[in-house]
C-alpha cells in the first residue's frame, strides 16, 4: 500500500492518529522536501515516529516515483506531504503511476491552507478561486492572478492569495558551473505581496484593487498556537492594502504567509470577528461600512 | 482554554494527535450532535478517548454556549466538530462569546470536504464558490445555488455542491402537539440532487447545466478507506448529469454525498485520473474532448 499522508499545517503533532498508524506500519517513509524546510524538520519527525524519514525533493516525487513505489505492492510505504495531499498541489501523477503498477493507494487527508484559511473568520462559501503570487523579477512579472482576482471581486467573492517561496535556488554562477550549492530559502512577505498586487493594479488600471478601500487579511502559520512562542505562532493581521503594506514585515510573523483579498460579500459578523486583528479598528470598521456596505451599528455587543 | 477540534471526515482515528491530547486534557468534552449521527457515534468516541462525551446539538452550541464555556477560563473544555471547525460552517459565534468572557480559544484544524474534495483529482485552484442544495418541497424550491453555479461556470470553474441533510426533524403532528419525537435522518442522494439541479435548469433555462454535456463527479464518505467495508468506504462516481441521475442511489455509497459540477478549466490529466470512476469511460472521454476541449490523444499512457 502507498499511503499519501497529509501532515497538516504546523508541527509533528498535526498528523492524524490514522496517519501515524500508517507511518508506523510502513517499511519506508518519504517526506516531500519542499515542505520539510518550512515547519517541521526531518529529525523532529524521526524522533516522533521512532523511524527513519527519507527526504524526497519535489523533483524526486515527480520524476523518480518508481523509487518511492518500489515494493509498495507487498509492503507499506508512506509519502508525507505538508497540508493535505490534494491541497494546493495535487499528487495525481504518483497515484496514476501506482495504479498502473497495481499498487493500492490510500490518501489520509488533513487540514490545508485551502480550508484552514477559515481561521480568519470569513465563510469559506464566499471564497472564489485561489491564486498564487510569484516573486517578480525585473523582467518577469506574471500577472494572471490579477484576472482571477478581478473575476472574484466582480462576484463579491474573497480571494486566497498564496505567496511564493523559493527553495533550492541556485545562484547564476553556481548554476553555470553546475555546482549544487543552493541559496537560503526565500519567502514572500506580506508587504512585498501587497506591493506586487498594487504594481499590477497601476499597470492594468482596471480598478480591481485600491490601496485605501480594499480590505485584506494577512495570515501566517495558520493552525499553530496563537499564544505559542513568537517564532511559531499563528498571526492574523487585517486592514486596507495600504495599511498592510506599511507594516514592518516582522509584524506578520514567520512564514508561510497567505493573504485574503476581501470581496463585497462581507458579513457584519465577519467584520466583528476580524476586528481584533485590525491594524486600526476605526479604519477597518469605516471601510467595512462605507465601502463594503456592512451594517455595523450593533457591533459593540455581538448578539448572534 | 476552549478547544474547538476538527474530527476530520471519517471516523475516530481522523482526529490529530494534537487534538487527541487536547481531548485528554479536557474536563468536559462536547460533541456537536449535528455531526455525530453521521460518521462516528458517541459511544465509539467515548471508548476511544476513555472519557465521557456530552452531545450538544446545534441549538445548544448556538444558544447555550454559556454552558459549554462554563469554567473554561480555569480548565480545558473541548468542543468536537466533524470536519474542520471553520469548514462549511464557521463557529464564529462561540469564539466571540469566549473572547468576551476572557476565555482563550485554540482551534485545532482538520480536513473538511472543502479541501478533501481534491480526492476527485480536480485542482482546488479551479474551484469557484461552494454551494448548498436543500431538499425541495412542493412549495419551496430555493434556487440561489443556480446563480452561484452560473457564475462559476461562466469563469470555467468547478462547483462543490454540498447536499442537504435533515436531522431532528419533527412530523407536523408531533410539532403541533409539542412532542419531541424526531423523524429518522434524511440525506439527499445524488440522483435527487441532479434531479433538483435539472428542475431549476428547466425553469430558468439559462443554459447553465445540460443533462448530456455537463460532467459531474459524485463523492461519498471522502477520506474513508476506499477498500474498506461497503457501508463506510469512499466512493467516487463520475459522468454526465444524465448518467448520474440514472444510477441507482445505492451505487453512490452511503451518505454524506457531495457533487462537483465540472467547469471548462478541466485538465486532461484530471480526465485521466477520474476516468477510473466513470459510469461509462467512452462517454466521459468523449464529452471531455468534444465539450470541454480536452486533448486526450495520449491519454492511454499517462506520461507525466
């Protein structure tokens, strides 16, 4: 059996009991490396599981699937992925390969940012399509996310924006010389994300986003204890795009970060809920009332 | 501390290790009853946790939150909900009440249908807003879902349709006499859901859905072992709306059911992946090719 096991969002204890049982029954356990740098390291997992964990980078999962699948028709093999196995990235290819080799596959689900984003208090029903935002370079500024956000905004829907990370990057020199030396991982910060969004708004000028009247919610380390140690805790910060762009990057906590662009289907209770996280409560309420049309008169006493 | 703990999708072992620790540390454990009828019963949870579980129906969670919160400033109390605490239904109200009483809250996330729907192989990025479909009566056929599906279809996006369940319903007679006797729970089947969708299509006639050319994927018991006992296993069945409406209800497995209406942003690999679940592979491929524009020439050998 090939088990594809979601690890959830924060640390080694976010695996499910079922997932842990599968790991313990497995003769080999792979960890998709793309993820391992982020939240839990290999050693911590090994100590928690009491067995060796083999790091498999994204390339290996995609191109050397045979190695992972070897013998999985006779014994259990686990592939661990952060979040849910069918979260932001699907693992269709390895499942198809397993199928064609007659290897049974069992997926063990877990939370991913695609549903845990609900932690900001916005109804998941009112989210449109999610988008990814990649690091711009001087010559490469892909802006298809702008069309997707415009489509969502046009329907009054919220947009989950997943921010780029760069791992296993090589410098041009190392790449040219074929040296497998990698740069430190980079994570897009909230101010940088907002700056890129507004840069494309200036270029396209279709009035999708506005610094002063578009509300957004920044999330980091969703699912981690929000009263935990400073470098691991969950943080939620909300305000106008301009306000978020003016905060120091560290006020948003440690990566990974996500950003929600709020659409017009904002409910007054959601405004109340997120107010606790506002850069400035007064601005948050004012824009929710004047721009988003929320009726907030009885907001002081949330009688539900 | 109030813990709001997602139980995940299938049975008692889908709780996370962190969630289980919170349950064990709690002096009182509530189970939102709305959910308990579906997948795991109270006794099974009690035996797994080694402690009493108090059933709290949805009314209690919403209107008698004080009872749940009592003492949670000094000791741990857990509220268990199926799926993720911020899945299809948010638990904003009880969090707001806890906050106003100075009770810290910790949410422990888990999989919900909102992300685990990825099990059908469709990229979550290409889903638009999710909709709910309620049981029609002779006089009440709410059709706002049709507008939402039209919006998604217009953008080429998939739609997750959550099917109604009726629990704790009273017959008119029992209601009139004030007798708290409840009817057996009812779950909407896939054929009934498709029939309701097509009924509104006939009435509105906006060419959003078509029996022969709209593809859909039916899912039941997502996250449960798909090789498990017949009454608990996950099933995925796909085809045109007409094909799904013609299958016997039992071919879709046990409730809960969900349905995905497929939009035009269908990728050929997704077609290959889901083909295994097709009512008729030939029709599935033909409609994907002719209506959805998927290039399927090299589908026989999935070289990724």
